[in-house]
């Protein structure tokens, strides 16, 4: 399958929105805000609205959580227009996307674990006194020590059972694509809007797939958005910086770029981002406490909007 050929050409006169939670925990107020906002924008614009389950993490995601998500969305009166899509049903499609990227010569196997990356960064700080660069999520960038390792040596190490992740040589990829940008009709963390310059180098050589899972969040989401013809990606501001990585992959794969709207986050009382582990903000717990849809809409400040 040609990934680009399988993508639906974006027609902004026929808009498509989507809500894409991971079924690895219960929906919380932040998810409710995003689902309700997407649904309202889709209905106002006579657009299609899709539900996608981003469940590539098979160890943490479950059918029970998926069904809970569906139940909570029905409670919120959020409906969708097509059969829900599970990413775990499409690993073959993502594997083909990975093959396309590998054929560019821009990918390599990275054998360092998270712990090894962290220790490498700490040693460099001790040796030089300079801070090791970190990605927008705060993780140290991959050192890329195996970036120039011959393919034969990488193959041998993989055959010997060493754990690895497929990574992209971002510097070489950016040199190939040239400058990239996206259309932002929401607002970034620093007030960015309009045409935003993508900065994929901030992520370093990010992961495309792992040895046992032929995709990553970054790869799966751009392939899915293209195949489903998504025109408008409306999601939390915590994913604003990830858009730079997504624009890089879209360009390399020959995929269309949606418009993006990054909305405000619903935060806990202490100012932290809501977590699925904090059950007191889950939609299920609020329902069990007797709250109705109108109560949740009021808590989210969406009265008169949805």
C-alpha cells in the first residue's frame, strides 16, 4: 500500500474533525473538554466527526477502558459518524509507512535504552559542565552514537536480540525537506497562531517504531489523519510542539497537512495537567457522584457553547 495514495485529499469545504483518546485509563475533565469542543466545531461546520482509539500500547490499553470511553462519550452526548478506528487493527499500515521512511535512508536503529540515554546526559554534564539538550517534553535528546553505524552491524545486533527503536536522523531529514510550517487557528503556549514555523530539531532523533511495535505515536497519528481525511486537528496545547515532528513526517511521506487548533488545558487545582491516575477528575467518578452532563459542561466553562 502506498501511504500517500491511501490518503484522502484534503478538501477544506468538507471538513473532518476527530477525537483520539488512548484507552489506557478513564476519561477525565480534560478529555471531556476536547471531545465536546471537537464535537461542537464539527456540528457547527456541518463536518464529519470521528472517534479514534490510539491503543498502540498493548500493555496498558484495554477493551474495558475503550468501552468506558464510549459510555462516557454517550453520557456527554458526543456521537460520531463512522465506526471507531482502533490503531491496534492497523499495525500493517504503519509498518508500510515505516518502510517508506526507511527507504529514504534517514532511519537507523537506536540501541540505547532510556536509562542509558539519561546516564549519558548526566555524564556529559559532569564532564563539560554544559547541560545536555532536552526535548519539549523534558527528556534528554538521543545522543545518536549509533547513527553512523553500518547497516550490517545494526542487523547483527538486532539478530542477536538487542532491544532497539527505529529513529529518524532529524538533521538530515530537515535538510531534505527544507523549512516547514503549519496553520494554527488556536494558540500555542507562547501565543503562537497563524502560520507557525515547525522546529522538528527540538525533538532530536525521535522514535518512529520499536522492535516489537511497528509504529510510534508520531508515525501512527500522521498516517491515521491522512487516511481518515482529517482536515482539522483540535487537541490540547500540550501537543503543540509535537506538531513539528508531525509536519516533518507528513512531508517525508507525501501526506497532506491538516489545520491545527491547540486549545487550553483543564488543570488540576494545583496547576498540574490532569492525569488518568487521578480518579477524582474522571468522568466516571463524577457520574457516580451524581453529576449530570450540564454539571460537567458548567465545570468546563462551556455553558452556552455545547
